[in-house]
């Protein structure tokens, strides 16, 4: 047993210090990034914000809407091959370049993944959907099978494991254990890592090898997304911030005249009852099920998020999202906002 003494920080522990800026308007800020991925050598251009591969967020409907603004969707792994066939038949090559096919690590998952990729050569991204990514054997196997695809693997929170997964064949590493709004891993297991520090440390490791990272979880407001990019994240994955919309999965529920949508973690008993026949006797549920207020079309939320990040860039003088990390200085704080009129 050992104790690390270094302080680890989350988004609530810091703010971004404003700096001299020559930008006259938010409209001058470009949020597009271009990446060339480590093993596949594929190039991708777009706004590097991702819908999470949860069945209440990473839907085909969400993918269509996000692709309109060149955002990305990690499509959840519970669609059938027949549903994928219908979706791909009515989907452009451009949209296919903005989605990842999620997969588990079992034999049936591998078989289904192959069947989906056989449907269209325009599909380029694989997202290996494992809560605990501290094992590289499946990444090696997937890389052998798909040498020209972009492989997303995770989730991890330490630099050495980022390096291991990149060396094993992953292009992009998902970073985050426990910070999600409907994740209870930290409560059930005592395991986790404050997200801001995880991003800083994992980005440093990934960039040293030519890989990229996704900050997965912990963002509750647009300012958190900006902080994640400022800390070095190449992509930011969102779950709760994109839940509750028309394009999100699930039905609208009415309670005492107010409309809600159900949102749950993919390790929750709700998800396991739905997709795995219940919680296996050897494990515990590690997710919450909540009702989020129904928020209508996702369009307004996207504008709020993208507008917030553009504003961050103008405050620190970053004309492009790529420059935000170099222009970011975090300051430790004890308060974030004036909550006198908050509910």
C-alpha cells in the first residue's frame, strides 16, 4: 500500500485565467480540428465533441444531428445488424466518417462488429466499450483484424496505461473512471481519479507517442468542456449534457404535468436488465437511473456548448481550438459561481 501526496483536481477546482486577446468576435474562432491517427494513418476533420456510447445518448438520431455540425457520435453497441443496415442505407459517406461502431469484448461482439463493417467500407471508427480498460489484449486482437480502422479504447486514467494501449494498437484513448453524472463506480468501488488531472496526465502521455485522448465524463456545463480542452483533451465525450432531447434514446415520461426522459448509466441495473437479462450475481450495479427534464431538440444545447467554447477562446486569445491548450492557465479556486438565484 502507498499514498500519493500530489493533489489531483477536478473541473470544479479550477477556472481559466483570462488573457490578452486580439479577437473582436466569437465568430472569428474556429472549433474544427484535424487529426491524423497513429496506427490507421487516417485523417479526420471536425469539431471534436462526441456523444457518448450510451443507449440514451449515442443514437442514430443523435448521430445525424451532430454530423450536421461536424460533431462525432460513438453509437451504442445495442443496435442490431438489421437496424445498422437500415441506418447505413440512408446515410452519406460524410456521416459515416462521424460515427464509431461500439463493441464489447466477447466472441459474439466480434462477430457482430464484422457483420456491421461488412455493410459499408465507409465506416472507419471502432469504439471498444469497456468500463475498465486496464487490459491491452483485446486492443491487439482488434488491431490485427482491422489494420486500417481507427480504434478507440479505454477507459483509463493513468499515463502508463495510455501508453500501453497506444503501443498495443489503439489510436485514441478514452480517459475517465467514475466522473460521469450517472456513474456510481467511485461509490461502489472506491476507485477513480479527478478528471482534470487525469486529462492533463493522460494527454501528456498520449501526445508523446503521437496518439489522442478523449475526456469521457464529468462535464456538467459548457465551461467544463472548455476546461477539458484547455487541459489537453483532443476530444470531449458528453453523456448527461446530451440526454433528455428528442434525439436521445428513451420515451418521454410525464410526471405531474412535467415532461422527463429516463437517463441511466450503462452499468446500472436498468441497462443490465434491458440488455443482459439482469445484474450478474458476481457483480454490483455501478450506475444510477434518473429522470432528466425533457429539453426538446438538441440544436439549442449544441449552440450553448459551442458558443461557450468560442467565448472561452476569445477570453484567452485563441483563434482556433487547437491553440486553447497553449493559451490556458488554470487557477485554483474555492468558488465557481454566484448561486444566490439558483434553484
